[in-house]
C-alpha cells in the first residue's frame, strides 16, 4: 500500500524512442533521484506489446533504485515516438494509467518532450535525427507544428535508419557493379558477420538494427570513402529541408530563431551538423543553431510537473486504503 503524496512530490519522466527507453525519477525541486534504461518502445516500430514491456521495465528499474521513496507519484509523463497519432496516444494513455499509479498522467510525443527540454515554453524548433527524424516547433503565438516523422518505409530521411539503409543499398549496388565501389560492403559484412553483403537480404533486421549501421557511414567517411561522404551530405541536406519547411509554416518566430539539433545522428556526426547548417542558412540566415543541452527525458519530467500543476485543483484525496489512478488527462 502506497501512502498519499506528501509536500515533496515525485515525478516520473519517460522518453520512449526507437532505440531505447529512458526513465528518470525526480522530486518537485528537479533533483533527479533515479535513472534507468530499457530497450526500444516506439509502438509503430516494435509493436504495442513490446513497447509497453520496455516502458514498464525502465519505469520499474527507476522506481526500484529509489525504493526509499515509496509513495504515490504526483505525475507521470511518457514522451513516446508515434504518440502524436490520436489512436496510439489514447491506447497508451489507458495502459499507462493502469500500469503506473500516479495522480496525473500525460502521454505525448518524443518530439514534444525534446522541444520542452530544448526551449521550455519559448518559440523555436527542434530537429531530431535518431532512429527516425522529425522537425517540431512552436511559433511566437504558441502554435505548434511538425514536419516529417512519418516513419518507414515512407519517410524519416536523414535518420539513423535512413542512413543505415542507404549504406546497405550502396554496398549492394557496388556488388552488382551498378554503383561506385565503397568500403561499406566489407564493413557491413564485418558488423553483421556475413560472408558477403548479399546475405543481408536473408536477415530479418529490425529497424533499430538497421539504424545501428549508421556509425559505419561515419567511419567510412573518415577514411575518405566518397560514397559514405555523399550519404552524410544527403543526410544533412534532408534534415535542413525539414527545418526550413517548418520555419516557413510557423510564423511568427522571433529573430534570431532558435533551431536545436537533437538525436544520435547529430551527436555522432560533425559532418552532418556542418552540412545541416550549410544547407539551412541560405534559406534563413538569422538563426541560432545549437545542439540540445541535456536530455529529452528532462523535458518529460518538466511536462509531468506542469501537467500535474494544471490539474492539481481537480485531484481528489488518495484513499488511505487504496491507490487510485486519477483520470485527469481531459
């Protein structure tokens, strides 16, 4: 039995992405009490059942490591890739209320928690390039918008998945003689323990496994492989296109406009960062382009706190004999 929340509430923020799930537990002053991780939890890529399992695993690990604080959580925010789709959001919210007792629950997109981590309530945009890719932002009058992020096989240009897939495509084309020679074929074979690159078509690789081939493109580019260098150039251009399209659709924006880059592709590749800025600045020269400082999960914690404060006036006291999951999302 969990006692009622005290004057020092606890908040759980969860970042559910296509590669990993991160859960942090913090108090009302923002002091992080526990951190934990689990596997990928994008329900559109790994399925709802596996997504729920990994989310609950990360949350349970964080709560166990802070076992001294055994009281009802004030708020939980789950930032989940794919949760901007209403059907996914409703389904995951119903499950979250059952799975993790708390006084308030919020399910939103991973882009929304990244925007919160990057800019708080200020206008600007974030461009995310991890397993997938998306641009997400807020205008000066508070409107939010997105560009891209429609998933594979139709979108996610410039993402780790996109660049990993293109590396395999380039290797297969080189094998056939349809494309220029590249070191990517041998590197893919070594990474996946293949005798020749054509064996990859027999593998049932998950999307995060294909995205995990992206570092091979960086390594080959460092070795002056022209095919790999071209792929990084294309990635930077595709991500700049996301940003520029969203900037056009989100007036009014302040000058200079903040553009924050987030995700493993930007973090791992200075070449992609340089090309992103190179292709974006001619369209919008008065920008402040920077890398995300901190982690998206910090945005989930902040949104958990803000959501709890918005609904606190409608919360009923917790019964001393049970734990109730409050229906406060609407």
